């Protein structure tokens, strides 16, 4: 797989992450769960920034960046803070897997950026009650 194809795959994942985090934020009460809303908002901003960076990177490489879908599958049972936290953690773990894929599919500056994104995604999962893992994004190597 080429670097451009790998970047397109990760961009598609970031489009989905931004969408889902927007829905999770909409299900989170500022008054009842201010800490959770702050965490969701910070994750949303981080993923939106990555999405925008990937879009620019692909354009700079002469590729047409993948566009977002009109809608994405969102779990229907996100009406409680616990459910929102669970889904946010699942999203961050999924993104970690995607960034681990990007690390393995790129070189140079792109790989360094992917490694930083993987590290930050692993850290973000801790915010949503995840556990530290030796190899984030690599399920078969996880310390569980």
C-alpha cells in the first residue's frame, strides 16, 4: 500500500471520529458531567486538527483527499455518561489501531507524525478510563 493510500485510510477514520465525537458531545451534559464534556471536546478538537492536517498533507502530495460520508454509524445507547465514556474509549482505541497501521505504512516525516498521533491517541484513551498498553494500536500485543 502506498503512503497516499495509507493516509487516505487514516483520513477516512478521522472523518468518522470527528462525526462520532460530535454526537457523543451532544449526548453529554455540561452541568451533570462537565469533566466528561471537556474530555470529549478536547478529543473532538484533536481529531478535527488531525483530519485537517491529513487533508492538507494529501493535497500537498497531489492527491484528492477522501471526503467524509454524509453520516456514520453511531451507537444508539449513548444516553448515560458511562455509555459515552465507553464509546469514546472504543473510538480512541480504534484510532490507535489506525495510527499504528500508518506508522507501519510511512517513512520519514510522515512516520514521525503518525508516531506522535499514535502516542497522543494512546494517552487520550487513558482519559476515558483505558489502560496503558505496551504497544497501543496492536491488539495482539496488548498488555491486558
